[in-house]
């Protein structure tokens, strides 16, 4: 019985020391891993944040460029018919949108849905205005009607999308 008692006196403290060493090493390794993850996250943030800001900037520029008060004067020519202007406006809006499709990777789904919805609503507004005009209407007639419809529009989705994107940018800081 003395042998068992002596054996227990030796093994119990040894097991406790080994367990304490295990806990210390595990704690040290977890701390090192946390510091490494924090460092990687910080480095990643340094790289990704400027790219995200650039994406938001490009989307804001897209929304500004396709706003009726900016796109119509840029594309309208005196000799154009209403249907020619309609085609030019829709093509330009789609080109601008397609050119910036990759920016959605850096934005939230909600923000991109606002942007997509605003683009589609504007195209719909232009098509609706063009359909109300006759075949002999001039580009100036279409421009006036688009401006009128845009002003009557209670929900300016372009402004709403721009505001949403700007608010989302502010959450990054």
C-alpha cells in the first residue's frame, strides 16, 4: 500500500505540473494566434478600404452622370428625334451601369439594389415619356417630358440611392 501511496504522491504533482504547462502553452498560442489574426485584419483593411471607397465613389459618379439634368444636356442634339434621344439615353445609361457592375463586389447588397433599382426606374421613366410622345416629336419634347416626370416623381430613386450610398460610406469610418 505504501508503494501506491508513494506513487500517487509523485504522479499527482507531475500530472498537475504538466496540465499547468499545457494551459500556459495553450494560452500563449491562442494569444499569438489572436495577434496574428488582428494584424492580418488590419493589413487587409488597409488594402480593402481604399478600394471600397473608390467603388462607392464610382457608383456616386454613375448616379450623378445618369441623372436627367446631367445626361440629357450631354446627349441631346437639335437634329435628334424623341426616339433617337430615347435610344441614346437608354444606351448611355446601360453602358454607364455595365461599366460599373464590378463595383457591387465592394458594396452591400442593399446599396447595390438601390443603385440597380434607380437605374431601372430611370430607364422606365424615359421609355414611358417616349411612349407618350408621337412619332414626330423632337428630342426637346422628350427632354421636357422627362424633366417633368422626374420632378413629379414622388420617389426620386436616384437621389434615394445616392443618399443610401453616402450613408453607407459614412459607416466605414
